[in-house]
């Protein structure tokens, strides 16, 4: 079976370094908010080109804490792509804000910049672009709208570690950005983890306190905070893997380019990247009618796939208040999309087999 993502193989490349770092942490007796977290925060800020990085418990918390730190009020609106993973929407509603769903571009699967302005009202406080599947959103129109209407831009960069747009990396394309380090991400730890990147010192300091019960000094609480801290072991793992991220992303691009050039089947629609460096191919999505039959065919031929994502947020049971949205492009994508295997440890033979099997469908 060609695995969709062979995490064991990915992480075994670093096993000796992991073992050494974890032993050091165990021997130190310091497991939270220590030198490994501080080091990773600096290293990842440098990598993204931002002034600040704040490690938190996971990617959802990263977005929740950004919105919380901005102090948006109940009923404030945040514009968001309709076809994102539900975590983006959860971060908005958790803070009592209202998600305003915008259709994606059918070719990029990212938010359609031309449809945003008509959704802006006096209640709008932010635009939350999602660099979905690893491709950075085309940001110029969003920057113009943010300036025109005095809006914040909060990036959801959970799938786009290392993506570059106009010379800047994801995480440095807005006012603040949330990252996930879930194990399956391009930069993943060995459990849940996340961070916020920003150039805003006041925001970074506030999030740094909120993540730790609202406290900068033990037992002195200046905010009603939460417990959402990146731990030392995960930070150490991320520090080991970060220097290899660009190389891993380049391998993903090579595989994606092979897929794009060699999948020749009228039943399969591939995503066309608008810029090579803008896409780090967290997943390689394709669309096809009768997706279930296609997935079963691939499984029968020893190729594992995943669906990102089968149900759009506005059709989820927990969001009945969003059911009145009419979103044909979003629903078409969610109905037909399926992700082929892609990872930095796939062999050329595996990549070629995927193409051969897909072309015979």
C-alpha cells in the first residue's frame, strides 16, 4: 500500500536527534515554557520573517487567541472562505463573532478576492484568508480592502508552512497568523502544537500572557486567559525539523509537478498553481465525479487517499445557523475533491505508480 502520508518514515529520519533532545528535556526537569520553546519561537519567527512568534497548544487555539487578543465583540463579523476546514470557523464563533462566508475560486480553491468587498459591512472587523492545501492566497486585493476599510488580516497558515508570496512567507502576509504543527503538517511535531506569528509587539505580548492563564508573572493574572502552551518536547522536535522544511517542500513540489505533467485523464481535474513558490503542496487535491468509486478504485490498487473535506462548514450539524447560505462552488468542491498521496519521503516509483493507476481509471 502506498500510504497517503507515512509519518513513521518521515520522523524516523530524525530519530537520533529526537532521542537526544528528549533525553535532555527529561533530564532537565523543565517541560513547559523553557529554552526549547524560546529557541523555536525565535527560529520560526526568523524563518517566517516576522518579529514575533508565540507557541501555543494547537492551530485552532492560535486563531482563537488572535481574535481574543484583538478584543472583537460579540456580533463582529470576520470574512472567511466558505470551503475551509471547520477549525477556521470554530475560532470565529468561539469568540462570539460572526463568520461571513465567501465562495472560493474554483481553480485555486482559495477565497475569491473579487467577492469579498460586497460582504463588508459596518460590523466587519477582519478578513481571514486560508492558504488552503498549502497554496498562499493572492493577497493584493485583500491588502487593498484591509487598508480601505481599516480591517485586520488574520492568516490561517495551518497548511502553508514555507509558502512564499511576493517575496514573503505565509505567516508574514497579514497582521497576524495562526499555524498548526499537527503531526501531518509540512512542519509537524509529535502531537498537537501551534503558534502565532506577527510583527505587532503589543499583540504578541498579550497572546503570550493569555496562553498562560492570562499571566506574565506567576499568580498575577492581567487577562482572563487560557492554558494553551507549546511544550518543550514538541518545540525541540520542531527545532530539529525546521532546517529541513524547505528541502521537504521542494520534494513536494517535484512530486506535484510530476502529477500535473503526467496525469492525463479527462475524469480527473487537477489544481493549477499560479506560482511555484506560493504552493508547498500540503496535499495534492484533485476533483472527480463519483468520488467514492474513484477512492475505492485507488484503494483496490494499493493507493491510500483522504478527502479534504467531505462536508463544508455551512452544512455541518453544529452550524445550523449557516444552512441558509447558497454556496454552489463550495459545495461542488466538497462533493468532488479527493487528495492523492504526497510527502517528502515518497519514492519516484511510488509517484509513478500513482500516475499510472490514476490514468487507467
